[in-house]
């Protein structure tokens, strides 16, 4: 028996609809938009329908401003390299995943100035420091929405409002919140949103994308065939073609559409509340286990559905391995590709054990997990 | 040469982006206007783009496409003398047919 609590890495299981629609797409064939025959057109229509779905849930009124990528990391790279150039300044947080940290490091080496807003547990992003960080050459603000370690949410409304007041676009990394929290760009002051398809949106791996607001223009990150303006050597300048060179993951995108439809049928708020209830049960139970240190607060209703803990000073990897090997519980231990955030938490050496249930997780599984952690605690401490 | 549903429909919208063509298709569908995606006629195209043809009787829906922010590169009526921009009277224009005029005798 396996108890899967690593939905922060990728959601599992997937809804049955996702598998069915991917099988249909595999059987249908066709390269989306490459060639004028019916099979290609139907594959392209299938992709377009998912664009429409995503444009609705992200509150953007043009489906063509939804650009598909292979994952959120590629989406973030597309936005960062598409906007920033030598001499520009960018503001970010100290909680970022390497999906933001590493491309910014490369850009820094190419002459981009980077300001990382400091924070501490309980106040992860100093708005005061942030408001004072803008310069004449600030071209972008980029932050994650929720920490992939602790689930703590950044004050994205305020971050976006301040950026908007300065006339600077705001890129939001919604890796842990797309499909979890409503992210409506009509009301949220976010200009570009990067999303993974295989986490909260319940699609397959190999899917993700950018939602690009009306006033933003990005230089392409990858150049090549788009199935449009084929007579030209130059890249088309219109969306989504400008940013979608090469064959799309048509089968995966079809599956993503199945995931989104399922999510909408269940109700995004219902799914999140269920997950937060499961997280609250985990938190409440962990608090009674000797030696448990919790990170990111004890109120699951205010966070993405992630619970992070340690047992005393024990290496988180050892706890994670024991949960897996002895109890079949799949957690995620270590640094979670986010060393800056671990420095803020003071866990850069120990790491943390992350538990991230989905709405498919049962209360029984949560109970079994708590029992297992208690046993590991007894054994190790 | 007219081909496919263009023979019957006679109104044509051209696009650079297939995604915009799908957007137009959706707008027309919501207004119960039939349409068909076809290769853009050679005289109107530079590459391998697609065009959407629909019945001429629905030509006023072009305004709806503009309202829906669909981006298209042209809209035409297929006449004997060639593709004439929608809204122009017969004989107003000879400029949209390119050098390799399509024979529209059908």
C-alpha cells in the first residue's frame, strides 16, 4: 500500500477523465496546426479548446494569450529571458524556487541587477523594503505565490498593486497555487502568470504555460516552426505562435484540459478546502508527536495545501526514507529546489519533510501517516 | 479556382494565426453561423495559412469578430472577378487578387 503525499511535486492520482482524453488524443493523432488536413486541424482545435478553458479560469479574455510550455520552469524562463536584458533591474523574493533563482543568476551574470527582498518566518516578504527597492531601470517583479516548502502565501495583491503603481509588470510563479486558489487576472494585479499543468490543474507532466496580460510583450525564448507565416525566416510576432515554436505536447495538453474540466466540475474551492482540512488534520496530529517542529504556521486554511515538519534535529532525508521504506508513505524530504527559502527557515542543513495531500487523499491515510511519524519519532528521538 | 465550402459560402476571412481562426470559428458558431476552415487561396496568401469561409449572408458578423478582438488579416467576398474586400461594391477594387489571380469561375 502506498500513501501518496507528494502532490506538491506532481499530483497523483489523476482523474479518470485525464486518462480517457489522453487515450483519445493518442488514437486521433495529428500534429496540432501542422498541415491543413482534418487530423491536424482537429488536434489544433483540441489545443485551442484547452486555451479557452485556461483563459476563462485565469480571467484573460483572449485564449491566444495562453502560451503552452513543457512545465512552469520553462514558462518562467520564457518570461524572464523575454523581458530582462543587460542594464535592467528585477525585484524578487528570498523564498524562490530554483526555477526563478537559477535563470536570474544567469541573467545577473549578463548584466541584470537583482534585488532579493528579505523576509523571516511570519513575515516572508518585507513590503517596506520592497516598496523602496524600485529604480528607474526596474523592468520586472517576480515572485512565487506560495512557498513550495511551507505553503505560506506571499501578499501577492499588495506586491502587484505596488508594482502596478510603479508601472512595472509582475510575473507570478503559481506552481503551487494554479488550480488551488482562484487566480483571476481581471482582479489580481498580476501581468504574467506561470503555471504547471501537472500539479493543481491535475493534468499530465510535460504541460504548463504562461498567461500573458494585454500590455506585456515577450521576446521569444525558442525560435522555429510555428505552422504560420512559413514563408518568412523571421519569427511571427503574434501570440501564441511567437512563443510556441516546435510541436506542442498535444496529447498532454488534451489531458490538461480533462484535468481542468474535472476541477471545475468539483469546484476549485471545494477541492482546496478538502485539501486544507486534510492538512489541518496532519498539523493537529503532528503537534502531539514528541520532537515535531512545524514550519509555516499551524493554520492550514491560510496556506497552500502543504505541511512541513522535522523531527528534532534529525536529517529530514532519513525521516523521509523511513516513512517511504517502512510505511509506504511518499513525502518529499530535503531542500525542495529552494535553498534560499531554507536559509530563511533555518533548515538549509536539515531540510524539511514535506507532506502535500490531494483531495483524493483519505482521512484514513492521514491517520496512518500520523501513526507512522509517531513511530519514526519514537525510534529516532 | 474555388474549392471546398468556399464554392457555396463565398465569404472568406484570412488569418496569420490558426489560433485566431479558431477564435473566429467559435464566435461564428455561437451565432449559429456555419463555417469551414480551408487553405487560404493562393492569391491571398504568402505561406501555408488557413482561412475561414462562411455564408455571405452572415457578413455582418465581421463586426462581432472585431468586438471579440479576433485578429484577422482580411475579409473577402469571392466573386467572378476575384476576391473583393467585404463591403466594397463590384468593380471598386482590383488590388486584392495578386498577380496569380485565382479563377473564380468555380
